[in-house]
C-alpha cells in the first residue's frame, strides 16, 4: 500500500515538473521570439534551443508520469535494440523540427510609391523593378507594388529598385529590406511639364527645306528637318511658352525669331535666305 502511494506521488511529481517545464518553455519562446527582431521568423539558434527544450519536456513527461522506458537486450553488436516512448518521442520531435526548419520561409515585400508632393500624392500607375538575385517586376496600383514569395534571406540586405512611371524621372534607388515586414517608401521626382513641338522648314518660295538644323532655347535643344522639311522636338516647357528659334542651313543662320511653343499648332519656319 505504501509502495503504491509512493508510486502515485512520484508520477504526480513528474506531471507537475512537466507542466512547469512547459510553462517555462512557452515563456522562453515568447521572450526569445520577441527579441528575434520581432518577426515571425525565429533565428536558427533560438529555434534549436526551443526544439531541444520541448523534446526533453515531452520525454520527461512520458518517462516520469507515464513510466515509459527504453530497453536494450542482447549482445553488444548482435543484440536487438528496443526503444521505449521517451527516447522515440525525443528523436521524433528533433527530427520533425529539423525537417520543417529546413523549409525556406518567404514573405511579401511591399513598396509604397509617392510623387513629388510627398505622402499627399500616391502614384497610381506604373511599374516597379527590383534587382533581387534576379530581376523582378510588379505593377504599381493605388500607390503600392507588392512582391510575393521573397526569401527571408533578403531581409536586412540592400537591393536596387527602379520605378518606371510616366511623368516621373526613372532612376535606380538602393534600399534596405526591413526585418519587420513594413512597407518601403519610394519618393519620385516629377518631370517638368513638356511640350511636343512639330513644324516644317520652308524656303522663301514656300518649298520644304531638308536637313535644316532647328535650335530652340538658345541652342539647348536641336533637331534636323527630314527630307520633307518636317521636324519634331520634345521640350521641357509648358504649352504656350515663348522661346527663341534659330534655323541653320549649311552652318549659315537663315532664321532667327521668337515663337510660341504649342503641341496643337505646328510651326512654319520660313528661311530668309536660300
């Protein structure tokens, strides 16, 4: 009777110890994960520490509370090995933990794209290119570009992003992938208002003049008329801006005047000399 009572007390003690161990495991897991950059991705050393800890707790519970055991019988080399509950459970916990930990973890990397007005101007259209180990691209919609299935190995590393948005300058930016999963802010610079100017170069008789050099804004912009005297030139100015226009024919100045730039009204530049 005394032996039975001692057995029950021993089993109860193991149950209590296992329960306390499990509580300590949960507390340790919460603390260690919190200090692991506050992400859902546990660092390897933290993961294996928790894995061994829970394996020992589970094995101790089976050994002490359920009285499972390991048994070996036979000769040293030719005997039959019989493994009981705690040993097998510990091995299974460690094996499954290592197996699942080897599966790469991915996350979604997000970019929030703003225009020249800062956070008051979201960019709604365009494309974002990111140079990971290999280039990838995503559409910008409602100010956001998302890249799924990005390896957690990229966290904390620098990558080059190239926003391609009409009306804004296209230039690569180096950014650091955050560890906490937050979106990366990208700020773009709007191009100045532009006007596509077209027109024709004619001589004093109104005939088209090919290969005439047309310069605007004191020579900052230039183009050459085609075989029919036509020319086209994109200027970084608003529609309606007045600019000085000069035309050269065989290095000789043949036209010098001020014109109103308009994308709707073609220019006619009549040379004052052949």
